[in-house]
C-alpha cells in the first residue's frame, strides 16, 4: 500500500517538475518545497487510503475481549498512549502500525494473521508493531525519505533540461549532473532502506522486552507468516501480489510444506542458507532477511 501511495506521489511530483521546467519557472527551492509538501501529504492522508483499500475497521469494545485485553496490556508495558486496534480484511497474515496527526496511531492485524497464528504469537506480533509506534518509526522514515526524493527529482529535472537544450555544451553538462544526482539518490536510498531494516530489529527487541518469552513467540510467528504466504502462493491465491508492499517477507520466495510442528518450522526457517542473492535482495528491501531475524530471536530465546 505505502509503495502504491509513494508511486502516485512520485508520478505527480514528476509531472509538476516537468510542467514548471516547461514554463521556465523551475528552481531548486520550488522542487524541495514540492517534494516536502507531497511527502507531508502522504504522511497525513495515507491512513485513509490504506483503510479504504484494505477495508480496515476498528475492533469494537466487546468484539474481541481477549485480543483487546492483550493489546491494552502490551500498550501499558510499552509506555505509550493507546493506539486504535484495527482489523484488515486481508487473507495474508500480516500486521502494520501506521497513523498521522489527522488519524492518530493505529495497529492493524489482518484476518489472515488472526486465523493462522496462535494467540501467543499474535501477542508477539502486536508487541513488534507497538515497538514501531514507540520508536516513532513512521515519522522517522517519512522524514528520511525526503532527501533521496529531492535528489531523484533533481536528476529528472536535469535530464529534462538537457533534452530541451538540444545538443549544446550545456546539455552535456546538465546530463552529467543528472547522472551524478541520480547516483546520490541511489546511495541515499540504500542508506534509508538500511535504516528501515535496523528499525525492524529494534521493533523485534521491543517485542522481546514487553512479551513474556517474546523471542520464541515472535520467531514462531514470523516462521508461520513465511509459511502461510508460501502456501497461499501454492494455492494460486491471486491476491497475494497486491499486498507485497506490506509483507513481512516476500511470498514469491516462500514455499514451506505442510506437517511442521512449531519448533520444526522455526528450525526450518533458521537453517536456510543465506545466499549471495539473498544478501543482494536484502539491500533493496525495507525488512531484514527473515532467516536472519529468526536466528537472532533464537539466540535470545536460548
């Protein structure tokens, strides 16, 4: 979902940049202002878009009393203001924390998560998501994403300027500067993704601290999420690709078999070799490799 919103904002910003360049009123302060405003709007209004697309609703006060008690207990242990507990009508097991000054903080659990995970594993997943809220990860990642976006649109603008300047010397200089700006964007984007992966580990640690036996419970929950995503793919669930932006792991890379106990499933995920391809893919991912996460949790559980 967030990737879709970002793509819409990216295309809109690029269109504005091209229009301003065509009208010859383009400047760096204008570009920075546009990028900042669009990222701010994304932060403010994305919760409404998420809830509309994924049919997210708030859990009623008497609808799921056990889940509500677990949630409120973890909120108290986390030392944060109570966010709203939401349910998303999504078959894939997942959970996500989101919010803005317009909506307040929210934690959403998918229907698939509640159907496929045991109560203690759902508890650990909630602890992870509350960790994101406690660490203000939504706000931090929003602000960090502004700088790469600025260099991306500077590169786009310079390339457009080089095309409109024909084959002259200035066109060549503008094209080279555009390439340099794009390289800077690429490096900054990798750094932002690295920060995002680090924040996931911090959220895991929050779950370990606030949930009794949290390391084991979260490891089992992550392993089951990986397995369930793969099984949905094997069943030919065509909706899976629509939700990849929110996944804790890529469903196209998971094809776990039936018949595992909880402990065997965790060991199966933890014992996977991490290939060079896995390490390269991780560089471009917002989440750490799930095998590395499970191994880290198992070390703590021991």
